[in-house]
């Protein structure tokens, strides 16, 4: 996401990086302040919440990887693998 913001504003990369970092830290702070009072009652609920967030992150990452990479087939003809006629 940060690379997308950097590509949108190539002349202001520092500003784009700072804004994206600010947004990430703000979301992290709001989420932590909302969840911390709910899960600090026992060690089991804290560990369960941490595991749930890790699994949610892994699911989001896997979904992103699946949707962002086009399915392409490798070339089957050896001539297309290396341009030897241009050497």
C-alpha cells in the first residue's frame, strides 16, 4: 500500500511515506486501545486475540497475493526463453 502511495506522488515521496506511516500507526493505536481492555482479563484471552489477529493478517496477505498475481504459463518453446539470434 505504501508503494502505491509512493507511485501516486513520485515528486513527494517523503510526504507520501510519512502520511502512510501516520495512517498505519493511527489504525494500530486505535485497534490496540479498543482491544486491550477486552483481552487483558486472562492470559488465554490475550493469546487467543493475538493468534486471531495473526491469522487475520495471514488471510489478508494470502488473499492479496492471490488477487494481485496474474496466472501466466511459462513458454514451452525453447527459442522464446533466450534470444540467441540477437547476440
